[in-house]
C-alpha cells in the first residue's frame, strides 16, 4: 500500500500495490483490503517481483545529478 504522493506509485498500482489518497481513512481501508482479501494479497505479492525488476538506481541517480547541475549552475561545475 502506497499513497498517491509516492513517486513510484505509477509503477506499482495494480501490479504490486494499492495506491490510496494521502489520508488516514483511505490508507486504513487499503491496508484492511490487503489483510482481508486473500486474492488481492496474492496478486500484489506476485506482482512485487515484476515491479522490482523495473526499478533500479541508474535512472534516478542520473535525474538527481542533472537536477543538482541545474541548481548549481554552469559556473560551479566540477569535472
């Protein structure tokens, strides 16, 4: 279960997680569903391997580096 504010929500929704609005009632309902619906639990558990195979550090690290370079500006770049 993740909230809609989570950056990886689009990768997990319907595959390895339920996406809920960022409020306690919605989060509580989503957790209750996972705990009380065995078929949903099994589906999300099976989807974890699929989702994990699509996640890595290379792309986020490159995006973070590009953001830092943009914030620092060209005059402060170190080779």
